[in-house]
C-alpha cells in the first residue's frame, strides 16, 4: 500500500506545482497587458517596458518565463494588446506515459485605452 500512497502524493504535489505555475503565468500576462493597455500611466510606472512589468510577478519562478506581446484590432476596429507568458515546467518524477516536461502558456488580451487629453 505504501508505494501507491507515495505515487499519489507525488501526483498531488506535481498537480499543485502546475496549478501554482499556471496562476503565476496568468498574473505575469495580466500585469504585462495592463501595462501595455494604458499609455498614460506608463510614464508613472516603475517598469521600463511590458516585459519588465510582466516579469515583476515571476520572481519565484526559475528560469524566468518568456514574455511576448502582439497588437491588433478586433472586428469593431478597437485596438487591443495581447501578452503571452510561456514556461517549460518539469515534473518532480517521471511518470510512465506522461511527459516529464510540459509547456505552460497563458495569454491575456486587453483593449487599449483611448488617449484622452487632460483638462
């Protein structure tokens, strides 16, 4: 019974780690998209670019995730920005039939705010 319990414990630990990494990647993508979607607050931000803003939420992941940005317009001609965070996740134990390395990827799309002059 002990080998089964150890196996279930390792599966639970890896599942929790994947969930944690997924949440961290989602926060990274969200922070980068938020930085890129508001051009007026970029001047007040402590970050130099979208990648720096996104990676500020990934201080507990090693190696750091890869951040990419794309811009576009939707069918209603509204400008948007998409930020994608990618990370290669390695499981603790190699399970038979399950890959040891999993590519995690999270993308967040936000509409760009209109540049309104201050009065």
